[in-house]
């Protein structure tokens, strides 16, 4: 009977290439602007409805009664 052992690699403190590229893209979108072409479906949280840009994370108010976005995009910390 043979036992197989594998040593798992810990990723603590390391970032893979895709997360670095994602963070870099987010930074570039904030600095140079984002067209907000890909938006999430409307979300409601704490009595506030909004849609979120899938590229940069900016949010925009959403009026559920009129089914329209309102105001300008903003970044929430």
C-alpha cells in the first residue's frame, strides 16, 4: 500500500498575475477614466439601490420605481 503526499503551496503574502493585472486595470480606470460599459444588475442594500461598474467598481444610484440610473458615478470606500 502506497501513500501519496502532496505539499500545498501557501499563497499568503503572494499575488498571482491575474490579481496584479486586475488591480492595475482598476487603478488605470480611476486615473484615466472608465467608460462604465459593463454594469451589474441593480442591487439593493440598506435601503439603497445601485448598479456597479464591473471594470472599475464605481457605483451609480438606481431608481427602482422608474427602472433608471440617476446621478453620477462615485467610488465608495
